[in-house]
């Protein structure tokens, strides 16, 4: 019997980038393999769900779970891996705060299905066939996971011990977490395994006093490579975003888009970023301020909640009651939060 | 009525989600098989209302294994939307960036995703059929080269595009930042290493796969053969291009069916819906949806690394052309002077990247990711 720890890696509503980020540990992946038996990771190995179901509870020492909870299968896997794991980590932005797929909480299942399967220009579906949870096909019974009406973060579905931010987490921060686990130096359960400073603190650009008369869109300005992007009018999420990536995006002349989530102590990313942007607007005139915001920020929710809609205070756009509501029970009423 | 069902859940060693159900007849033959994609995220819907210039960042999250492809595809769509033709330097940077990704990603596929089946063999215990098993089998010398290739590739992707995964770099009409002379030299040096590594990997493929009669018989057998249309991007000489050109479609016999600029895609491609998968099924519109059958009367097509080669008359660079000929000599049949019969053996084609692989009722894997 191996005395090594057991590591599981799973993906729910995610993109596979977290797995690639783990592979980007490069040579250190061999150190991980020396310390842990990797027992489950669909991206790179052949363990099946039925194998996981056979394990005793708490069989896995650490489970790195990426992806949000969008379907009944993902909810089941979250519950299964919670039971099988001593430590469950919400790994990456999707599991921690919903990430880009969480923007689907601006709409609902019926609208998504209509767009994807009926109305998108290249779709040829005059019979308006939709995917179904249960279907008989040539005498065979086939099932699909139920597509829920909203995306939930992992900790809205099961109890989570730690969160590791980033879309995806950067390899050095993953390694920091592995070392903390191996050395038994994990912080109190419930902690975010990350920095307590902001992306701005890691950014090499020079900052002076921020005072702006207008927000500019990416294609309206060729930014100076050395000064703060926000001072140049571009909406940079740096002031609200947790450090950890090394301010990678500003170093290629692109504003921070907030993928590392809210900084330590910040409950709602969007509220923090709005406060930061409001403080740099160079005007005392309410009408002028209104114009600067209206003209410069045409998509507020996509700007302030690009990664954090499902995990922040808003969770989702209000559901307008309608006929189909009866067929679409919410798996987790937002009132629960 | 069938008597037995074999379920493979989840399918593994690819990016994305899928499960396979195989139904057997009482005699044990395959009656039907279904590859289902059990997930959807809804990008087509929630991207509506977002800023156009945010699309390269949003759509990258369709797939974190190939975000570079979605990032660049979005940027090209923005070029068209903004009616702007990027300056030559920006186009070259984008193409170089994409090619670095291409080389890095194929390394991941060859050694970590598809390779274990060939390097360890299809009968190896499941718990060994992975990258760690490959490393044990081939030894640290070769493993070190694989890890170096991946590390170098990802470091260059980060250096140019900002991040190793999910770049934040391409803009309508160009890119956010160029490279300097020092970086250019570094890219050139690593590019030369990558050519050497590719040749080494191709020799490994010829030794381990094509040199093994049992494998060769297996992958060229009827069970792995699949005669569909093939799609790929070609340059002005009908050679493979990874960044720009025309979309070319050839039939199962290799003859050209269509060649068109990407903006005209709706004239050529449509998507079919089945109730048992969240993934849609693209098909050639002019031939039509005829169900899950191959052949020239069916609109099914492949859009994969293999189909890129099948849809082209050759490669644009001499070393690649030599390897192209070596592969078709081993697996294809020369039909004439100008083009070769497509290779239809799916074991060589790569699942996971826009594949259109159908036998029985096996559905398209695409990325394994429904949007």
C-alpha cells in the first residue's frame, strides 16, 4: 500500500484551463506525483465515476474541484467528491465565484435553450427539438443531466474548505497551495488561499493621481506602456482584484479583467470596483458624472461582474415570473443566501 | 431488442465532458452507440449584451485547453465587425502566437491525452494509461524533453499574450503589444528547438505506432474507418494554414466540394439538434443532414487536425511537407498528381478538437464542450 496522499481533480461547469494550469507546474508536477497518488482527473486519466462511487468516505486527502454547478450531474459530483474527500478546494474562479459561465445568470434556461437550439443563425431546427433529461431513442433509454436555471458556485452546493482564486490559478500559486498542504500549514478552513494585496500592488506601471473625465473603450486609445491604465481612462479591474497573477495583463498593455476575484475582505467584487472607479471621476456635477458613466460603461454588469456574478451579492438577474416558471424549479433559491 | 449496455462515463483524456453508451445485440455485436455531451453553458446567449471587444476574453473560456483559438477567432471576427485590416506585423504576431499554441497543444495531446493508448498499449491497466505512466515507460530523458517543450511553449504564449492560459491580448485590428528584439531572438531559438522536438516525436510515432503491425492493422481496419467530408483552412496554394485563408472542404474521395471565406459560413454549414445531447451536430448545408451515416451523400464532415491535412494539397514548409508525404505514403493512397486520397482512419484523428466523428450514432465531440 502506498503511504502517499490521494489527490482528486475534477471539472464541473468549467473550461479545462484549470487542468492546463496544473500541467503548467511543469517539472513540479513530478513532485506532486511523488507526494500524491492522483486518483481521479478525467482530463488526463481513465478513472470513471463508478470507481469514485466505490471508494469509502474520506478516501481522498485533497480534492481540487474546478467549475461551477450548472447541471444535476455537476451537483451530484460535488456531493460525491465532498463525501469522498477530507479537504475540498474550490479551485479557480468558476468554483469560487462562477466566472464567465456565471454570466448565464443574467438569463434563464428557457432563453438559453431558445437561443442555442432554435434561434442562433446557423441552427437548422424547424421542429424545435430540445435536449431532454430523459429520451427514448430507437428503443434505448438515454438520459442527460438536468440543466438548472442558474449557475451556483461550489460553496453554494456543498461545504467547501478552501478556495484558490484565478482564471485559471497561476502555477506558482498552485504550488504554494500544494506546499501548504504537504507541510500541514493550511490556514483556518474557509480561507481563500491567496494574497491579501491587490493586482495594483503587483503592477509595474507608475501611478500618480487618478482624475479622469471619460472612460475609454479598448479600441479608442493606444495606451502609454508605462503609466496606470485606469489613469488613461481604461477600465482596469486592478484596484478590486486580488493579487496573485503578477499583474500579467497590464504588462501586455491590457487592463486587468478581474479574473483573480475580489481582494481579501471584499464580499462583492462589483461594488468594490464601482467604488474605485467612482473615486477617480473628475467632476462634482451629478449630470456630468451620470454622462461619464453612461457613455463610458455601456455594459455595467459585464464590466463589474464579469467573473463574480454567481458568487457575489447579486447572484443573478431577477426572474420575471412567467408561465414556464412552473416547469423550471430553482435548485437553490437565492433567498437561501 | 438489445440485451446489454456498456457505459463509459465520463470519457477521459480529452478536454470537455462526454459519456458513451453502447447497446449490444444478444449476439454481442454493437447495435447502436451514443456519444452524449452532458453539458452546456450558454455562451451564445450570455455573450449577447456584452462589449464586442470583450469577446476575445469571454469566448476564450469556451475551452481553457485551446483558449488561443477562441481568442484569435474572436479577434478576427472583430476585425470584420470594425471593418479594419490589421497591419502586417500584427497579423504575423497573431499567426506566430497561434502556431506556438498549436505546437504546444499538440505536444499535450500526443504525450498526455492520446499518446498513452499507443505508448502504453491498449491493454495496459487503466490506472497506468496516463502521462505519468508514459513518463515511467519512456524514461526521464524523453519526459524531460516533453516537459521542456510544454514549458517553453507556455512561457512564450505568456510572454506574447499575457498569460499561459487565457491570453488578454488580441484587439479589433491588431494586438495590444508587440515584441522586442530580445524576445524575437528567444522565440526564434525556441522555435528551432520545437522543430527538432517535432521531428523526434514524429520518429517516435513512426516507430511506436506505424512500426507496430498490430496497431497499424487496428487503425486501418474498417472499424476505425470513416469516410466523410473534410474541412480545413488553406492558403493560396491550397496548403495548410493555421491562421488565415479560405475554408476548403473536400469529399470522401478528396475532390473539392467547396472553398469559401469564413464570413460566408452560413451558406455552407448548419447545425442539427438531437434530444439526447447538449451538443449540436454541424453538417454541410448543400448536402444536407442525412443522419449518422458517412459517405459522399451525407453532410457530415470532420474539422480536425487530420481533416486539415486531408482538405489541403500539402504543407507550406518543406520539412512539414516531407512528413506529410511520409504519413500519406503509410496510410493513404495517391490518387493523382494534385491531391491524395484522404486518410479516413479515426484512431489517428484527434478527438477533442472540433472532430466530426460518427459511427453508428456516435455524436460529434467538438471540444467535448457544448458552448
